[in-house]
C-alpha cells in the first residue's frame, strides 16, 4: 500500500483515533484524510489535525470517492443493523474496499491496531448484536499459565488463539495435524505480536495426531500445560457418514488420549468444545461428540477437583453450541463459491433451519465459560433463534449484488446422510438454568445418564486399533453402527 491511498475512518472514537495515530506514525498504509462520525459534538472539529465530517450518511454520499479510496469501519460496538446501514452507505458512495475492525470482544482494553482490520464480510452483517465481554478480565485464569489449543489451525481453534493472545498466558501451544493451517495461525499470531496486539506469550506450534496415544502422552510430559481448549474434531457430517471409523478414531479416541494425558500430567483446566449435533444424535459425527461429552463428564466425576475446595486434579468443562458463521467447510463459504461461479446455490430443504453464531462471539463465550465453569459442568451458549438456510442463501446472493432466483438460482437437493431438518440444543431429558452471564446456560440432566462409557470404548476400540484376537472387527463400519445404536 502506498501513501497515495486515501483512507476514511468511520468512527472517531477510541478505536478510530488509535488507528489514525498508528497509520500516521507508520506512513505506509496511506493517508487518513477524514473521520466520518454521527456524533454532533465531534462533527466540525479536528482530531490530531484530521477533520471529523458528518453525519455519515450525508457526507459519504457527497464524497463520491474514487476506487483507490478505502473506508475502515472502526466502531467495534456497532450493532449488526448499523453495520448493514454503514455498508450500504459506503458502497453507494463508491468505496470498493471496505475494511472493518473485529467486534468489541476482540478489542482489549481500548486497544486497536491496523493489522486487526480485514475486508468486511457477510458474517459481519448477520446474526445478533455482538456480546460485550471484557476478555482481559475473563482470561485472568490463564495469566502466567501454559495453554494448549487442539485444532489450533481450525476456525474455532485459531480464533481462540487470537483472543488468548491477550490473556497473559506464558505459553500458547498450537496443536494440530495440518501443517499449513498451523503454520498460518502461528505466523498470524507472531505478526499480531509484532504490531503490538496482545502480550508477549511464547507461541509454540506443534504438529501431531490426537489419536496417537503414545505421542500425546509424550507431548504432555514435556509441555506441562495448565489448561486445554479441545476444539479438534472431524466435523463434516456427510463426510463422516462415509468414514465412520475415522470419526470415532479421531474424535472419540483422540479425546480419550487427551483426557488420560491431562489427568496424568496434572492439567488444571480442560474445556471441551461440543455441538448441538451431539443432542439425540442421528449422525456418526453427532454420536461421536455425544460420547465425547459423556467421557469428559465421566472424567470430571473421577477427578479430585469434584471435591469442593480441592486444589489438585483436573477441572473438566463441556461447552456446547451450534453452527458458527464462516467456519471452514460450512455453508457460507460454500454458498459464496457457488455464487461466484454463477450458481446455483444448493440448499438441502426449503425449511431446513440451523442455529448460528459468529466465530468471535462463540470463542469469547467459550473463554468466559472456561473461567467460570464448574468441574463437571455442561454449558450451552445461547444461540438465539434458528435461521432458515434458504433465507441465509438469499441474503448472501443479495450481498453479492444479485437477485435470488431471477439472477442466481436456488436448488433444493434434499437432506444428505446424517442430516436432519432442524437441530436442537437440548434433549428432552435436559433442562437449562441461567448463569451469571446472560448468554451462557448450564445444562443438567433430569435423570442420570445410563451409559457405561468404559464398556462402550472397549467395544469400539478393536474397530479403530487392530486387535489380533478380533481381526474381523478392524475398520468394520458395520460394527461401529451396531455399537452406536446401543448408546
């Protein structure tokens, strides 16, 4: 970016002023020519010699900018409705490139940096208004600690790492089996640190397989981790229907290896990420996550941490939530690809509905839950009302400047194996109770779960790990399905 680029910062609050100051000092991103703001007390004044113009709607339309001009929305607390309004105003004013700062949950202690900005995306305009969480306060429980994130290169894992960067951890371990994705988040976190984001945690990338028990045991013996956020899992429902053994091997036995290592090496906090598909599961993926929930909760009952006031042992917490917008392999990126090639956009059923939450909000609430959750607690993030997939497809088509059906067709392809029309966040034998945070609920069972986890794992084990005494069970998908039907 050359200095000839003219930058307009939308919002003259703390975030906008911080950005303007950084851009002016570095003199490499471009020149801030004006703030645009709706506050009458700021309009007509200058901030560090930069004029404040407004109201935004009136001034933006008068600017009629050239294609090289760039707008940066620096209002982290803006509602979804206001962001939609701003987006339409800026597009009408001729801005081809519109950047945005992340939500308020990611701006720590009134701190904002240019490197945190990114091109605005539909997921910024969807969903509910952003939750406000004081992350630095919420993350006090990891200050000075060694924190490990499994699946650190994935959508949830990488966002947890970005937010954990500001938590004051002494070390941040990035564990995953994908070399490229771990490389990317490792590099991004180092760049964020170089630009002043977060604290100086040592960042350690680790490539490895959760399903390798010996490896996990060895790694934990070396890392001395204090807290684990377990996000790693095979998640694609139809793909796991076609590969059920891989789903159980990775999700179930990978989690077992983590639990065993956490207990053996004295990890204090274990936060397991679950899904609404674990509720009364109808897919192999959902069943694998249901088993994982029960494994973690069973481990909590055996941990000394279950005794009030106990200082030893591992505290196990499960956090369940629905879909997140824009995650890898989810429908939003798929729809975008289909729109870019001219359609059709494929929807399973006109009445299919799912619960959605932005990645950043989900991760903020997960981190909050990790700090306030009790050992053995099963927590549910409040997902709001379910969204009809057809409506989401239509919004995406319009976001790209097309009209649904007339310009971009929507094609209904039917539910795929393992999918259901509607998801639910709780089963009939569960009930919820409020916690200190309005968007975090605690789930309790109306009656004890009648599942012998150890017996179930022993039945599944020879399918995933070759047993000379049971050679016909190895990689036997029929055996997997037969066992899952009993749980």
